[in-house]
C-alpha cells in the first residue's frame, strides 16, 4: 500500500478530527464533548489537534460549515416543481426536517449552542441561517414563476429566517420520531403557505415585524 504524502496525511487527520467532533457532539452535545475524547476517536494526538485547530470552537465551526453545505445541497435537490405548490412546499419542508432531525444534539449545537459561544461563532450561526433562508426565498420566487396562476407574494428574508429558526427550535427541543416528523412537516408547510399565499393578510413589513427577527440575523446574508 503506498504511503500517504505529508499533505495527504494531514488532510486525512483533519478529516478524522472533523468526523470525531461531529460524532461526539451528536452523542453528547457540544459542551460535554472534550478534546481528549475527540483526539482519541480521531486517532490523533492532542498535539496534532492543536497543530490544526486553535481550540474546540474552531474545529466545530468547520464541522458546522460542512453541515450547512449538506443542508443547502439537500434542500436544492429536494425541490422539484412537478406538483402543486403545496406538494412542492411539503417536499422541501420534509427534506429540511429530515436533515435536521437525524442528529438532534448536533443540530442543537450547530444552531443553538453556537450563539452562546464567541462573537465569531454567533456570527457564523447567523450567516448560516440566513444562507439557508435565502435559498428558501429563491425557491419561493421560482415557485411564483412556475405557478403564475396561484396568487403568491415574495417571501421576505427576515420572515424566512424566523420560520427556519422556529423549525430548528422545535426539532432541537425534542427528538422527533417518524410520526412527529410528519406532523412537523405538515405544520411547517401550512405556515409557509399561509405566509406566501395570504395576499390579503399582513404585508411583508408587517410579517417581518410580527416575527421579530433580530436585525443581525437578517443582515448576515449580505456579509
């Protein structure tokens, strides 16, 4: 078997550390995950860990970035405009929930606990929520083009962030079982459809104000 080059060996070590961090956070939560355990599971020394990462938070921020990319890709792949608006919306909601509920402790750490760490971590969390929410906004815009006969209005980014944040909170407060997942998907679908099709209800500014989204989260998409 050919020997790995120093560069490839380093990349392999970083990958093992990422996997170990993700697994342990999924099992224990962020605060109960300790670096000696991460190093042991990743089959590296603590010295190697600190050669790659400044601290536990820095490592988890990289894991967080990978998780966000996975959710973004999964959401885009799930949306196919080959049904009614309700069917399309439900598939998207089921996909998001399915990705979030697989590892509820990991989701909680990536979304909730990050906000309680450093300012850098909080901003990373806000940017991630805004990025995923912006995909939802783009998909709603595409849906308005695909279904011109259905009265729909644009989805304001602050509202999309608020809805996404609410869904994440529901998922992370309990370990959703299959029945609960279906119920959450139905509720989320109804909520999203009520916002984008309730043309006679609140205007975009009114909805955003009602959702009381922190300005920092809404502005994160522009960073």
